[in-house]
């Protein structure tokens, strides 16, 4: 079941990102696989690995959160949506004023 879930996520993300390229010119999907590989090395669960493969589909393709819920489950859809929302937060590499290094 876990292997099937990851394979379905792989196929869905690969299809969704078809034709997209990274700045380097390589297929965009290689980034999705690299992210999933890092998390797999951390021994994370199959749902997390599936979400890693799918993590850019809401932002960069026509796939909707409803489709993710139907094709996978609420947990995976929520993880993908959460990553998409995180990317919209303004982050700064500047130290936080008043923060101290213990």
C-alpha cells in the first residue's frame, strides 16, 4: 500500500510538471524527487514522501487541492497546501532584533 501511494504521487507529480524546466534547464520534476529523497533518508512515512513529491503542484500547475483530496487523502492534500502557504510567508535572512544565540 505504501509503495503504491508513493508510486501514484510520483506519477501524478511527473505528469503535472510535464514540460516544466528548472533554471538549469533540467526537468522541474527532478527537484520534487530530490526533496522526497531527502525525506526518505530521514525515514519519514509514505504520506509525507507522497506530499514531498507533490509539494509544488498546487503552486506551479493546474492541480487543485480538491483533486489531491480525491486522488490521495486529506492528510496529503493538507501537507501540500501547507508547503504552498509557507512559501508565501515573507522570510528574511536578517537576524531577529533582540534574538540571542544561547
